[in-house]
């Protein structure tokens, strides 16, 4: 049964079939809509996480697709549990957080210069899109002009984005370009603030659709307060009463809920398929679930002091068939077109090494090519 549940999770994540969403830019949109979000990350040891996640699900994925989809107004940037690309159809579910920040309920945004915010907003309205570094260009003496405090200006720009006055209309690499929200939203979009029940339903449907098997903790990841808990319990009870979910309870583990319809649709998997995952992949975000379902203990060690790292600065999990079997520490040297592998690790008890290594090297080469580093230094991968 564990193998079938792992296949369910991989199927729901778009990691089971070769073309789960099709190909090209519209497959990228469908992938984001299905997953509910794709996390944005600025680390560039290898190709950035948002591109890496989509590359693993959309054959022939091109990083330019995200800017194109932003321009088409079918996705947008905001906050899920972290900075993310989100489906534009879900924009209204970002409104509660925007409103909360506007009201000063987030402590990070409580001490921001409102006059400076108004000046930035007026400048964007008059002159068009703005980048954070544009604020530096206009730095003058506090007593003689407006753009005097880089730190304050950056926080003002961030709050305007987080409270929904500005949106990201483009990215140059990792650099964000902001414009008025009213210029970025498609016509006719629903801007009705969701009720607590509607918001809970959105969280439930996103989790059930994209994961297939989940826990109560996962449903309410980083969401606090009795109203949202009560609303989520009502939804969960409704699905259980309707026979749309089944439960699994194992000693020492929280109750897991299974999307029955999704379980019935799980396909066979190529036992020799290898995928190199981003540390920020949607499959990995819930560590307890990952450990319970895949018996894989994972954390991102770039935030760990060097002496305390076990595997390396930016180790990438390795998926083989329906199991997470190891991790690889590597780096893309883009100026040299060289993809360097420092070390790789296999989980205890992993078998089929002879079949695995050629498949892994082939996948690493594909990943190196995606990183524009076709020269692969893979001599460290041997059968020993």
C-alpha cells in the first residue's frame, strides 16, 4: 500500500507521467494551476527553484514562459507560504492577506513611512513601472527631496506590493518590475473577498488536488486561528461523510486523508525513471509527510552553518521510480558552461545500483543542459 500511496503523491504532483500537463507555455500555466503555487527562490547554485520545479513537469520548459504568462495575466506573484507564482484565477484568495497587511496586522509592515508609500505610488502612476534599484538612483538629501532613504524606500515598495497596490509585471532575472495592480489584473476578475469558509475550501481543494494524500497539519500549514480551523473541520467532515476521502492511521503518525478519486486514477510508473528535484519542490515542502510517506529525512542545508552540514550547501533530492533514494550536491558554473558534482549520497538500503547509475547520469546531463552547462563533471558517480 505504501508504494501505491507514493505513486498517488507523485501522480498528483505531476511527477509520474512524462507529459502530465502537455508541453509548452500553456502546460506551464496548467502546472501552476494544478499545483496551486510554485515557490520563487533567488538562490542560483543551479537553475532557480521556480524554473527547476516546472522543468521537471513540463517537457521543453523555457524560463521565459513565466514572464509571458505574467504578461498574459494568467498567473501572478504573491505570497503562499513563501513568495510564489500563483494562478490568476485564485487572486481573490490573496485578498485576506493583503487586507491584513494594509491594516498593520503584520509586525514587519507596521513601521513603514506612509508618505513615502504615497510618493512611490504616485510616481508609478505617473511614470510607469518601477524597480527597487530605481529608488537608489533618486537618492538625495532628506531635506531637499523624497528618495532619501534606501532602506525605507525598499520597505515602502515591499508593503505596497504586499498590501496589493502594486504587482510584479515583469522580471529581469530575479529583479522585479512593479506596476499598479489595476494595470496588471485582467478585466472581469473576481475581487470579492472570500469568506472564511470559502478560503478554507480553497486551501482544502488545492491540497487535495495537488497532493492526493495529506494530513490536518498540511491542510492548515502556517494558518492560525479558531475560525479557519473550524471552517476546515467542517469541510473535512463533509468530504468524509460523502465518502470522498478515506483515512489511514498508523501508530506514531498523524491521521492521513486520501483523495479516493485520485487514488483510483493512479497509473503505472516507469521503475527506472530518475528525476533530480529542487529543494523547494512542492513534493518536499511538508517534511513530516515526506518522512512518513517516503521515509526521507530532508532539510535544506544552505541555511545551516558549514560545520553542521551533513550533505552539502544545496543538495538536490533524487527520485527513482516511486522512491527518494539519495541526494546530489552540485553547482552550475555558467560562465564556463561546466556542471560540477561535488558528491552524491544514496539512502541506506537502496538497491538496483547497476540500473540506477546510468539513468542518473543521463538525467544529470539533461539537467546540466537545462542549466546551460553542457560540460558535465560526473566522474564522482561510479558503481563503487
